[in-house]
């Protein structure tokens, strides 16, 4: 009866993450949230996620999936543009980029 969080760098076909979410729910997880850096979402990945035990999948906009995910309320995209622009500004001004991530 716990909320579970899965963090990964990339999701391609969605099979592994969907199976992981199912395993957690089978063991009694209340909800399963997934955080992904790069969502490739190849093939029928979006359909797998729609039908899965995943409550919400949050990813960045490093890959434009806006057309693929239109009908999937489980997928939320967060823009990394503000962070990237701040990093570029800091590099241009020779200030710390690492402090951006503290």
C-alpha cells in the first residue's frame, strides 16, 4: 500500500517499464509513478502505457512526442528549455554550471 516511483533514463518500447509497474502493483503498490529523461516511445509504447498499471509517466521534451501522446492522459511532458538556457548563459558568462544542479 505504498506509492512507488520508477526513475530511468530512457523508455523505448515501454515493455520493461510496464512490466515493472505491474510487478509492483502485484506486490501491493498503491500507485506507480514513472520519471523518464528521454521518451522514445517507439511502436505501440503509448498504447502499452495507456493500458498499464502506471498512474503517471513524466518525461522531458528532449524528444518531441506531442503527436504520439495526444490521447494518453497518463503521460506528462516537462520542458527542459529553462534549464538549458540557464546552462548556456552560465557557460557564456564563465560561471558555475554544476551549481545549477544542487
